[in-house]
C-alpha cells in the first residue's frame, strides 16, 4: 500500500494529463480508499503493524514503509554513528530541481534522533538547527549522516550532515539536534493513554525497549532511558 501511495504521489506531481484524465484517476482513488474509511483506529491506538519495542513505526513520515510521503529512509551503522542513503524526487521539491528545506529538516530530525538511539539514549527533539550551505539536488543519490556529539543527564546532542554520495566531502546541509528524554511525569502525560492495537499498555517509559538498529530496521528503537 505504501508503495502504491508513493507511486500515486509521484504520478500526480509529474503527470502530463488532461483534466478529464486527472478527474478519472481521482475518482478511482476515492473509490479504492472508501472501504478503508469505514472502520479506523482511534488516534491513541497504535497500528497493529507497529512494534515500539523493535522501533517499527509503519506510518512514520520518514521511515514508515506504509506512509506514502516517506521514502522510507533506512539506517545503516556508520562507525559509532548512523547513515542513510536517499534519492529525493518531485514530491520533495522546494526550489525547482532542489529539495525543500523543510524536507531536509524532517529527514535530519529523524536521523539525528537515531544517532542518539544507537548510543542507547533517546529523547524528543528539543532543538533542531540546520545550516543550509548549498541547495540539495533532487534525483541525486544523497548521504545523510549523524553522530552523537555530547550527552549530559537527559540531554543528548547529535550532529549530522547531508552530502551527495558522489562528493561526500562537500557539505550541503549541517545539522545539530538536542534530544531530551522526557521526565517520567511528562512521559506519562504525553503517552499514558497510548495503547497497542490489541488494547495493551505500551511501555510508556520505553526504558525496557530493545535497541534494534541495523540495515533492516526502521527508526525509533529507543534505548534505555538515560540516568537523571
Ligand atoms: C507509546 C509510548 C511512548 C512513545 C514515546 C515516543 C518515542 C519518541 C519517538 C521519537 C520520534 C522521533 C521523531 C522525531 C522527534 C520528534 O519529532 S519529537 C516531537 C517534537 N518535540 C517535542 O514535541 C518536544 C516538546 N518539548 C517537550 O515536551 C519538553 O520540553 C521536553 C523536551 C520533553 C523536556 O521536558 P522535561 O522532561 O520536562 O525536561 P526539563 O526538566 O524541562 O529539562 C530537562 C533538561 O533538558 C533541558 N532542556 C529541555 N528543553 C530544552 C530546550 N528546548 N533547549 C535546551 N535545553 C532544554 C533543560 O534545561 C534540562 O536541563 P538540565 O537542567 O537537566 O541540565
């Protein structure tokens, strides 16, 4: 389904078609999704395809295979950090032929967070700083990298970059993220009502979740909660 959605978004952004052809395609899409809207999960219920413990979020907009906007990004170990390879297309366009700056920020937020997770730490984004040094080209194999730069208490600082695969020494975007592991009280207030698809409680503290980061796994596998 995610692949079909990605194909639909790309087709919509690139098709040279008459209004009649577009209306026909739109009607077919509406007909196809209509049965899927009859019974839907509540916002605080995880998808049955999600597995927080293994870091699988099927509809995450960066790493979720089921999300039509997601590439989806896949992470690989890179020394003590993480890297991802990506080639962006017309649905990610900002200035003609270049990546939208907000899309670069979205991707870096996720990979910087993953750079914390692979060290056994995790947190919510408290700060995200990007320096756009050169435009990021579409249709070009890119490298996204991240590595933990510092940790103190519940705070983890991670730095990263976007380059092309062809010229990894030329930094297009520099990024820095501060990830703060929420206090127990905040975790309970934010996520206390979240339930698994079968109605079970999730491990809101995430402290027991398994760190599971390899080429096959998506993101968000939280490591043990850092000490106060
Ligand atoms: C189902 C079960 C659960 C699921 C679990 C979800 C898992 C995770 C999924 C990840 C998904 C990834 C996807 C991308 C990552 C997002 O998209 S996360 C979403 C975007 N980010 C947010 O919404 C965060 C909003 N901010 C907040 O809620 C709160 O400010 C925070 C970040 C949780 C911190 O709150 P807190 O726990 O009360 O922390 P607090 O005691 O205020 O501060 C702790 C320390 O951090 C420092 N700090 C806090 N905020 C800042 C800041 N903005 N700047 C500088 N320092 C700061 C404080 O100064 C303090 O330092 P020390 O005094 O210890 O030296």
